C-alpha cells in the first residue's frame, strides 16, 4: 500500500540526493518543471551545488528569488554561451550554481555543446571528486531513445554510470519512460512519478514497483507525486516554490505575469569580471 500521508518534498530531499540519480516522469502540466525549480530553491537555501541544462529556456526564473545563480546563454544570460569555457573555470573554482540556457541553439548544436561540456565535467569530477547535481530539463533531447544523438547520449550515460563516486548526481525530467534511453534510465535510484495515463507507461511502472499502483497514478493531481525509492513508495505534496513561473499554463482571461529577475550578485559579477 502507498503511504498517503501528505509528506512534503522538503522532508524527502536530503543532501544525499545531490549525488543520486532521480528521474521525474509524468504527463504534461502536472508539475515536473515546477518541482525541479522547487528543488533548485532547496539547493540555493542549503548552498548545495547544482547546474541546470535547460533546452527550454525556462529555468532563469530561479533568479526572481536567488541572485547567486549564474545564467549562461539565452535571453537572460549574464554570460554569453560563447564564453562558457572561460566562465566555467571561475564557476567551478568558486563552486557557483548556474543555469546553462540552451534555448537559442537548435537541437544538433545543443547536443554538440552538451557532449563537450560533459566530457569536460567528467574529467573535472575525476580530478576533484566534488559533488554536484546536474538537472536536465526535457532530457530526451540528449538521452532519448533512438538514433541521431549517439555522441551526447554516450557521454551523459558515461557520467551517469561511472560518475557517482566522483560526485556526479542527476535529476532527469521527461514525460514518458519510453522517451529515455534504457541505460541512463536504468541507473535511476529515485523515480518521481506525476500523473500518467498511458497503459504502456503504467505497465512499465508496475514492473518497476512490483505492484500495480496505476489507479493512484492516474488520479494524481497537479503538484502531487509518488516517489519510489529502495525503501518503497510514498505520496508527496510538492507545495509552493518562492520564485515566479515561466512555464505557467496560459488561461483564457488571465494575463501571464511579467517576470523580472534580480541582477546577478555583485561579488559573483566581480569574480566573473562582468563589469
Ligand atoms: N506544486 C505546484 N504548486 C502550484 N502550481 C503548480 C504546482 N505544480 C504545477 N503547478 C502549475 O502547473 C503548471 C504546469 O506545471 P509544470 O510546468 O511543472 O508541468 P510539467 O510537468 O513540467 O509539464 P511539461 O511536460 O509540459 O513540461 C505550472 O506552471 C504551475 O502553474
Ligand atoms: Mg516541464
């Protein structure tokens, strides 16, 4: 039986999760991105290291509340994507958190950049063994099933399968199990399940859990999830995050809020020599 007591994400998300593999799965609009942003806030509050690989260009919103997260690339970038290399030296040296906004690149260019990026990170982690969690929004763009992205998939799979003892942790987001390649997916320790309805996915879920929880999963409301770990599965409430929301669903008769972000923290600006 699922424990239906309303636990909150804060109760579950302890520092060990930084170097674990967690996968967020569920139908569109039920709160994967929202939870990912809530988790980023937990990292900011606790001063744990993270990076977001953001092909959608929606995670800059962490800066509506936290001025210490650097945005690289995209419309709100503090640093241009072309200057990633030089910025990364300072960022890794100081242990800053950052969003890698790839929204202005097409898929092949983003895949190429992410391949080189994780190649670099793999060597860096091997050398330093420092912990950091890498959150990959819509991860099927990089580790999806099927061909066309073999290089990037192999590189990220290498970081996932061989990286744990060097400090790698991952948070993967996707709508369906079947959209993610089996190698990285199979390394998942924590499955965070939002509402899903497709029989295929529910059958796969049944395989993973060893028991049929389809009825509960079909009924999960927005902002509710079931977390499956080695200890079993428990129902959680995501709760509200502090920051504003760029992935909000537009509603008829409701004006989408205009999002203003904070200027980057001055000390970090100075360290990055950003004037
Ligand atoms: N915990 C929550 N509290 C309040 N609102 C929420 C919560 N979770 C989701 N929402 C609302 O639902 C909207 C959609 O959620 P979100 O963008 O996280 O969906 P998603 O699962 O990432 O969907 P997609 O697969 O399309 O990216 C959010 O913008 C927010 O308005
Ligand atoms: Mg989303």
